[in-house]
C-alpha cells in the first residue's frame, strides 16, 4: 500500500469510529415512547432503564388499549378484547426497548414506538 492509500484507510477508520461513539444508542439512557393513533400522537413519555415501578398507560376512546412500561424501560401492549383486535398481533409482539422498534395494531391504527 502506498502512503496515500494508508492515509485514506486511516481517515475512513477515524470517521467510522467517531460516528459510532457519537450515535451509540447504548449510551442514551433515556428514550421516548410515542403512541400514535390514526397518525396523531396521543402520548409521548420519557422512559429509562431505572424506573421505580411498572407503569400502565391506558388509552381510552374508540379503543381501550393498555400499554405497559416495566422497570427496565421495556414497552409492550397488553392483550385487548377479540372484538377490538381480533388477531392480537400487537400484544403477541412482546417487549420492545431499543430506538426504532415498534408495535403496530392495524385494526386500531395504533403504533407504539421507541425513539
């Protein structure tokens, strides 16, 4: 390798490592959970891995959904009645905890995601 090629490889490595350090989601101890229903944000809450207790958020109205946030900062949708969500895919999704993860309930047009 020529000196110029070594310099390019070194520059790429430095840029890559600095991007990892800047955008590392593991360093972010506080995430946000948003609940959207039919495209409208109905709830936005800060969640962390150090909660004192499990929190249940109740969404009332056309749907009666319950979203649970546990002490580890994980989020899930609790089971709904069959007439509200026939297949229950949203509650079967289980826990989400990382930015970018989402739970979708198509019959109720609800999206719960971590940001």
